[in-house]
């Protein structure tokens, strides 16, 4: 009999490193825009490292708040290029990872760590380039009793992440891209980036067309009120 809530599932998804690499350094805001602005990792999940871009496929962990036993097991099985994504319930009472665990993840070749919970040893983490996102910081350490599950659907900052999803992150925040949608999202994001580059060129040249603002105001029925001098 399976122990409900205390299980490790095998990976049911294929690694797509070439596809993942094409997302690297695309602005997360642009990717979000072409996905309808419907998905986001929430404003609490912030980067605690330098400006290094986060990009990789999700190895998901669901754990009891304040407990990191299953996160330790994730460190033992993580593959190069994977992002360890931990649903710790958003609780920041106890740190789920610290400097030692981040070092283990780095040596294993992980692409980064996302914790919907707290971290500690933040000074050392901030001094490094290994991507670490978390909801908070505390000095209080974790428990190591379980339960928890690996390779299951999780929620981090209100965003559902499935095993194998492509995770991207920059200073604006995090985004998960379903593998089934990844190619379509990539092409749309590349077109979005090209259009924005062209807009930047027009702005710097002073030729950017701003007529759309007035048209939107008129369409919305905006009234322009003149004031007489007293």
C-alpha cells in the first residue's frame, strides 16, 4: 500500500534541454504577456541571488511546512539542468534550505531552487550567482521528518507547476511554462521581443507613434474639462 503524502514518483516527462536553452534570457515579462498574463509565481517569491537568469525544467517537491526531508532527497536525485521547485505551503516560520543545501544543488548541476517558504544563510546566497527564489528569510532551521512527495503537481505563489514544466525567472519574478505549450510560447515570446526592440529604436529616434493613447481615451468616452482662469 502506498503511503499517501509520503511518496516519490518516477519522472514522467522527457528532458528538452535544447528547447529550454532557447528561453534563456528572454524577459519573463514578455513571456508572461504572450501567455495572457494569467500565470505568475506571486510577488512574494523573489530572487535572493545576483542577476543570473533562472531557466530549467521542474523537479517538484511538496513538503510539510517547515520540513525539508523530501528536499534533501530531491538533492540526491536532481539532474543537471533541473530546477528544484518546493511547495512548502508558503510558510516562512522555518527555513527550508540554506547555504549547505544550495551548495549541494550547485554541485549536482541543478539550474536553481525555488522555495515557496523561507531560506537562511541569505548573505552567502546573495553573494553567489546560483538562482534561488524564496518567499522569505529566517534564521530558524527546518525539521527533517517528512512527509512529502516528489514529482507531483505543486503550487508556488499561487502558480501551478507540474513536473517537467519549464521554469524561467528574472528580477521581475517566476513563470512556469507547460511542456505542451512551450514551443508555441517560445515563438510568440521571440516575436514579442523583436517588436519591443523595434519600439525601443523608435523611442530613441523620437518617432514612436503615441496616437493610440488619445484613441483609447476617446473610445472609452473620456471627457476633457477646461478650467477658466479665476
